[in-house]
């Protein structure tokens, strides 16, 4: 009797990337099962129920490809292990990255458990990233299409999860994905890419946040202590932000420089590249190393403090408390406490953590 083909469960989001990923795995001989994950239902209504449209798109894709589609609801897990942390970070004045949490806790944990319960050998997603095996270990690499590379959001994955994960789009570009979808006649070939919060969808972020965090007005001041306006609550602002300040007057545009949580003061400066926005060094906590441990007590590598940022050369010192100190070769604009930092050695992702504090660049 011939051996049964290996089974892979593919997360079908309704988007074109996951659809083409599923097709590519099927053509390679895998037994493909589609899985649609519903992870948000707090305010499902006619305005915001993106999940209904996404499910319909996923069903249409599964029918076109001839693969079964299962659905699962991880809303409770998402609320407890992603969204609660997300809100607590904002309350503390930090700016979290929910996509990193979502990948760690839902897409590559709960999804993986579910796939194993189905007897699957692998999971597959439409992320733009690559996995390679070196010396018995698995390494996470950037996608070849740097413009679409999503490895920044994946830096907290466990090496064991990488060992059973397949990224079929890691070596092709987005244009090729669209063309392949058109040639296959996929119903979502022209569907717009999602840019909203992971699983929550696209909506005005400040209005969404206001559903869960109260307004707490306070003064907006310059670094010279001049009051120039009023904010609605410090958690609605982030370092480097320009829009939503409603500060008039002459001169350059105003930007958020600091948040004084103890005194409920928002500090602002004028000028996109004001010296108060430029930071040379960072402290990063909660470091996760994909290999399981730091590659040394000190290292030269590169880092990203935000998605799609170019790699920034830096020196890293590993401390005894599970964190690192990062000194950049050149000042970085508005790195933000609560945001994620990912470390790279060339195309390989070493790991990452959460920015806890920043230090100003030297005056030039």
C-alpha cells in the first residue's frame, strides 16, 4: 500500500496570500485541510463584522481548490492572552504590538494544537517568511520579497513550532501571488490586503480604543513647560505621533515626544526630526531567542523597531535578567516603549523582545 501523503492544515483567512499558500501545498502533494479561525466577536455587527466576509471568502476559496474547510472559534483565548495584555499595556502608557502576541499565542500555538488534534503533520500560513533546517535546528529567515517580509511579526515563535511550519510564499513576491491567484480563478484574487489589527479588522483605531479605555484629559506641554493644548488621555497617543494633537500656531508640525503618566502630561515638540525624538540606545525586556539561548553575551547584528523599517546596525549586550541593551550605530526616530524589537543576523531572525525604555541620542 502506498504511504498516505502528509497532512497540512492551512490557516485560510479569506485573503489571497493564504489561498495561494494552500494551492501551492496541494500541488506539492500534501493532503490540505483549510482552517478558518474566528478570534474576535466582541462587537460583531453590520458595521464591523469582518469575520463574516472573511469566512465567506475562505469558503469560496476552499470550494475552488477542492479542499475541506473547518472553522474554530478562539475568541476566548484571544481575549485572555492577547487583547487583555494589549489593553493593560495601553493603560500603562506603552504602545504594544498585538500582531506579535497574536502570532505567538493564537496562530502558532492554539492553531498548532488544533492541527495536531486533527492528526496533521504540518501547519501552513500565507506569511512572507522562510524556514530552513541547519544542523538539526530550524531557523527563521526573512522572505525573499523584502517589501512584504513579515519575519518581524514572527520573532517570538518557538523553534519547535518552526519545525512543523511551512511558509509557501517565502520565496516569491506579492505580484507573483496575485498572478497565480488570477490564473487559478480564485474568487479573492483581487481582494484588498488587510491592514487592521490582527483579527479585529480595519477601523478608526482611536475610536476603537475608546470603547475600552476612558478619556482622561490633561495638558499638552512643550519641553519648556508651556501649555499648548489638551489631550484626551495619554493612552491615545504614541511617541512620534503627529495627527490628533489639534495644536495650532506658527512653525513646524507638532509631534508627541514623551508621556508623563504620573502627572498626566503629554509633552510635544516641533519638527519631524527634533532631537527629543531621536534615541541612540534602548533597553529591551522579555527577550525570546529562537534558538533557545542568546548567541553570546555581546554581539553585533541589526535590529528593527517597527515593521518595514530597514535593518539598523547595532551592538547588543545580553544581561542576566532576560533582557538586552541595544546601542544603535545611528540615532533612531521615536522607538516606543511597548513596541517590539527584532534582531537579525543577515537574513536570519535571532529573536526579539519588548522595548522597555529609551535613551536620547547624543547632541550633535
